[in-house]
C-alpha cells in the first residue's frame, strides 16, 4: 500500500507542477527506498503476520540505504551546481 501511495504522490506532484525534472529524479530514487522498506520491514522484521523467521542480512539493507542516501546527496549537489551556473 505504501508503494502505491508514494507513486500516486509522485504522479500528482508531477502533473500538478509541484515537481519538475529534477524532482522526478529525486522522487524516483526515493521510491527505491520505499520499495526496500516495504519489502524488508514487512517480511523480515521478525514480528507480525508476515514473519518468516529469519533476519540475517540486515547489513545489506543498511548498505542499500547508505548507497541511496549517497545518490540523493550527489543529486542534490549536482542540482545546486546546475542552479549556480
């Protein structure tokens, strides 16, 4: 449900003119975080209806979040430099 809501937010923000090209790119990068969050934290958290009983590999998820944060930081820097010119 979270993925659907987030993609609808992106769609309406783009069509409404709230975000332009760069905003769409940032939102798309953040979408990867939303998908990983939805998949990992629902299926492998260790509690609730979708508990599959294993939680190995948490480091990979945190590395992914770190990589996505780096991508978003790089994009923010690139956008700032482009606006400066």
